[in-house]
């Protein structure tokens, strides 16, 4: 077996152990990825080949494959560099080949890595390396006497000679890969991250008050706390340091003893040994302490960023897969005070029908005129849904609509408050300008709000995921890694739902497996020129869309009422023959069989499997025939906000309200309860049991019941709980509020249902504001 094959097999074994799979499964998936197949395609249509690896395993496999291949390339480059220097021994090569990470490879390469002119190099040029070798090898020497023989030229005296020898040995110690590994692990286990306030910054850094004098073990620093402290350091509010054995009173610190032990130094054994101990001390304080601290801080940041990116990805997935209201004519309202409320009506396919601007608030206060115009739009276009943006003047606009609806004839439209996070980004984008070149930027926002209610996924794919607002310290993490992770989430979500080929925008089509922006635009252009697609096969007529791309994308594209009924399903064209055998076995027409669960469940999947399409594919086909074109997203549901609860000052401890989870962080969940400021349900308040990961209990877009625990008007913070109350039913009554001494005497909120509900909004930037409170309750 060749060396290349050995490397390849090692990569397969490593990944297999990490994703709980067999090496043959990983090998099959790697082959498909290398051929250009996408993760959604492999997960959905190549289950027989990969043994059923799911999209989560495949994403992890893809990520680790890239890292391990980069590691092998770097390993090969290092080996070649050392070999070129004539210094590659069999033992060193074996160590390099056994290294399991880039850090280990770099540690081993350190002594051979070309570097700038160091103090040790200067000492060597002055002829002091023999002195360093002598004192290291012969521990019976007296350092001062040995150094006297080297006082010449640029070496002015014994002190200078010993300093040069110290510099040479310190560099050797600092480049000892085994020692570096031991010290790094010791620091991971014993290091303490210390945060202190910079002098004179208390007022400017008030939001970091929990970190003015904070210390905790490096190994247990939660990602969100690490990012908070690092942000405070970047803003020059905090000083961060990694303390090692700060409370150890011993004159020789454990890390210094580790260096001495590695080189068998016994300071009590003589003058040379004592001098070498000082070299070890110098090496730690001058060379290793700083470099290893930097290493661990970088490691902590990487760990924290990975956690933050995972949180963002989970929240984004939940938001993208939120329930759609469906293809119904919708009036979108983008609330505003002085600039007016922007209105846009779209039909069931999202096509813009009409726009308007009304001014029901200051300074015009034209309530009647605004309601009359809205009533006209509703009647003229048969509006079934009203989508109200949740920004400034949202609750006032809700009230305006709520007062209008009873005056309208049946059937009345349903009003829903939706998130407008990212709508302004879309409105000002090149995409929006291309789509609505004659439309004012503010009116484009109203269109986006309306469409977002109809189909969150179709509209949100037009916006940079980082602008949607469900992240945790998203601006503090590696933007490339964040974008790559979020793009994968969007791709998986789009392909899990499927895309209507004849109505989808280029933005949505671009996320389909195998396509991209260029091909998506070609599809839309072909559709505009030749009319709606009648079959999936017509995709091959699109410019530059060949058989390989067709294979990747066809199964995720849907054609309603086309010439081939299966084109409306997730059955891939390559497997139509299997579906037709199933239909023939039932002796019925395909259209009549689709949706007949009772008839299909009587069939034995094994009788339709063959060499190419095994049981996983056949079972998927049967499931799709049972529920053709099924949407994996949940049924549309909205939160009902309490009437009269519009601002923070309307809230009282003990109130039980309904709200929508807007963001899930490592320390809890944020919930919109309709007061323009999300409340925080700390992780300790999410359930009546211990919760380690908030995502196990809640997800973005979920409708929940919460109890108000505390309201801080000054800092604009709301503490909520999802735990059961103390058992006292009176905690929700007005009398209970009075008993608590509330000056306003307000009790539980009035009956819900008279106000427009709110659908899955994104957070309004309260994550940073609530972090300090979250930490106090941790």
C-alpha cells in the first residue's frame, strides 16, 4: 500500500470515529463529494451508497475532511522542509506522521522553522553554543569559570557569556515539542482566566460590570462569557490574563519544575544545576508564558466562536423552517410615525399589486383617512392576511388595524405581527432594486414583510443570514466560518422543503442543490422567455444546465399540475421507474394512488427494491406517494398578545403572557411578549428540571407561555420564567398585584385574542443587553 493510500485510509478512519459511522460509509460519501455531489443530494438520494448518513453527519464529514486534508498538506510541506535542511531523522518523521493536529505539527517544526534573527542566533554567531552545550551536558561545571574561557570579541564579560548560553538553551527548551504539549495541557487544566477593569473605565463599560473583577477556570469558561470578555478587552474596558498557579507560594512554580524535569535538572545538585534552573525559569517567564497564553486564548476564542456559530445556525434553521401562512393575498404594513405607515399588497404568489402610504400618527394624525385607505386596499384585492412589522409604532399600528377589522364585512382578514429584522437590509439591496426599480426603499420593506408572512423561507433567503438577527455575538466570530455555516443551514433548509420551479425567485433557486446564482438566473430567464415549466425534463433546455446539474437539483424542484404528477413530489426522476412499478402493482392510476395511505401501507417495500434502488429509496418513495409534496414545516400558528400590555411599564411581576421565542442562546431564550423589548428566560427558568442546553427545550419561532419575574425599567430588561408558578392561582389576579404593593394596582392582563397575534419574530438586539443579568443568575 502506498503512502498516499495510508494517509487516505487514516483520514477515513478518523472521520468515521468522529461521526459514529463505518470507514466504508465515509469513503463512499467522500467519493460523492469529490465528484461534485452536494450534501442535501447525498443525504436524500444516495442513502444506499452511504449507508444512510444524514445531513448532520455529512456536514461534519465535509468540514473534517477539509481540515484533515489541509493537515496532510501541511505535514507533507513540513517534512519536505526539514528534509531539505538535511535534518529529518526517522524518529522525527515518525513523530510528524503521528501528529493528530496542526498544532502538534507546528510544535515539531518549531526548531527547524526559518525564523528572524533571534537572541539565541546572535549568541551562536558570537561562538557561545559550545558553552551552552558544556553547561547542559556537564552538570559539574562551575558556570562562571566555564564562561570565562568565552570572554572575547563581542562577548564583553562572563555575564554576557552566560546570558548568551542562557538564550541558546531557552530557545531549545521552548522548541521542545513534548514539553510544549505537556505545558499546554497543564495550562488547560489549571489555568484561570482573569478579567479586570481598566482604570477610569467603570462608567463607559457599565455593561461589562460582571467582569470588572472576574475569575474562573479556563476549562469552564462558557463561550458567551469568553466572547463578552474579549469584546470588553477590544473596547479597552477590560484587561484579560491567563493566570497559572497564581496562589502557589512555592519559589519554583509547577510550570518551571516541569521544564526542569523534562531536562533532568536538579537545582539542589550543584552550581550548574542551579544555573540551569534559572534558565528554566527564564524560559518560562520570557518565552513560553506569553506564547502559551496566546495559544490558549486563541483556543478559547475558537471554542467560543464554534459555540456561537452553532447557536446561530440552530436559530437560523428554526426561523427558516417556521410555519408559512400560505399562498394568500397579503397586505404588508411597515409601521412608522412621522414618515407614515407603508402599505403593500401582494397576491398569493407574492406578486406586488399596489402600494400606499398612510399617516395615522403624529404629526398628521389622519386615523380616519388611514383606515379608509387600508379598507379600500383590503376590499379591492381581497386581502386575507395583514402582516404588521414589529418595529417602531408596531403596537400603535396593531391598534389601528384592530379598530378597523370589526367594521369590515366577512370574511375579514387576519392580522399578524411579524419580524422585520433584515427587511431594511433587503430594501436597500441590489436585489430589491432590481426587483422593484421604481419603488421607494421604504415601500420595498412593506413588500418583504408581507411575503415573509406568506413564506418565511422564500423571503429570508434574499437576506444575508447575518442580518436576520438570531445570532450570539455574531460580529465577534470568524466571519468566513460563520458565513460558511449559515450558508449550509440555508441550503439544507431550502432543499428539505423543496422549491416550486415556476414561482421561485432567483434567490431561492440559487440555494437549490447543484444550482447557484448564475444558473438560477438562467432558469428564471428561460421561464420568462418560454413560460412555465411543464416538466422537470425541460430543465435540460436551460442554458448551461447539463445532466450532472440536473441530477443534483431535479429532486428538489417541484412542478404543480405538470404533465408528470411525480414532478410535484420529492421522488427523483432517476427513480420514476420504481414509482411506476409501485403504481402498476396497485393496478391504479398514479393520480388516484397518490395520497391513498391505506393502499400504499399494504405494499411490501422489498418487492420493489433492485440493485440500484434499495429499501431506503423505496421506502422514501412510498412515503412520498402517501403524502405527495409534503412540507416538513409545522402548521401556521401565532402568539396572542395581551391587550393593554404595550410597553415595559405595563408589565408586572406575576403576569402570565404568551409570546414568541425570538432567539436561543447558551444561557437562555429571548421571548417577544409585545412590548418592543424581548424578555430573557434564563436557562435555569426554562423548565422544572435541570436544562443543560436551552435548545433541548425551546427553539426560535416557538409559541410559549411565560411569567414575568422582574422588570427593570432603568436598564430596559425583563426577566421571565417558563417554570410553573408557586402554585398560587391568585398570583395572576389584580388582588395579588395589590398585595405585592404595586402602586398602579394592575393585575393580570385582560383577555387575549382581541389584538393581532405575532408570528415568529427575530430578536431586537437585546442579547447583549441581557447578558449581564443572565450571568448573575447562572
